[in-house]
């Protein structure tokens, strides 16, 4: 994920990432205890993970597109609040299509790398898409509405049985 393309995020998510980065940088230097090599290895692993997270957040913040609404053209893309219907259950869900790591706590967020996100990206209202969940199940979903985040009044739209969100999938448009 070293793309130089802009990363759409809400101002709240941007602030949360800045706070997380400050906290990680404040604990950047960890003490490595004398003695047990297992403790040393664990601390080294934690330090490496912290450094990787710092680099990831710096990348996200360095490429952040904040307050820039995508066009109000109804096409599903990052920065859009999507209303979809799961065709097998007829359940309707409203969520934000954005970087998962830059999520907004006010509504469910799907990344464009998630099974649903990658399947629905580029869809127009009324378009049906299918995707494969990590368990291999095939899901069909229809885009009902896509509105820029800045033109909505965010409200929770969580779907309790949503498929896993951050794993790659094979998606293909389906014509009805």
C-alpha cells in the first residue's frame, strides 16, 4: 500500500490519526531489559510493529484528502456514504467508503480493499455486484444510494452480520 494517490478521510479521522501518531512517537524509545532474550525479542517485535504503524500513519496523513467531497454523481467511491441492500436478506445498510484505518466512529466504514468495498466501488445506484467473503460465500449487494459524506448527517448504519471488511476478494459486476 504505497500508493501516492490521495486518501480520503473525515476531519475527525484525521485528528484521531494525528493523536495516535503523537502517542506512538512519544513512546518511540523503549527500554530493552537486560537478561532474558525472550523479553528482548518481544520488545524488538513491539518496537518494529510500532515503527511500521508510525510509517503507515505518516503515509496516510501525508496523503490525506480532508474535506474534499467527491462529486455528487451517485457513483460509489471513497468519501461517499453508501446505502446498499444485501440481496439475500433484503437488509439495508448505510456505511462510509473510506480508508479503514481512518475510520469515523459515527458509522461503519468499508475500505476499498475490503470484499464489499472493492466490489461496490464504481457502482451506480441500482447496480448489483457480487463478491466472495473470506469463508468463500458469495454475497450479492445492490447499491441504492451514494452521497458525498459532507452532504450527509452521519448516523450509525452498522450491519451486525457484515462480512469481513479488510481482506481482498474477487468482485465482478452482475447484470440483472
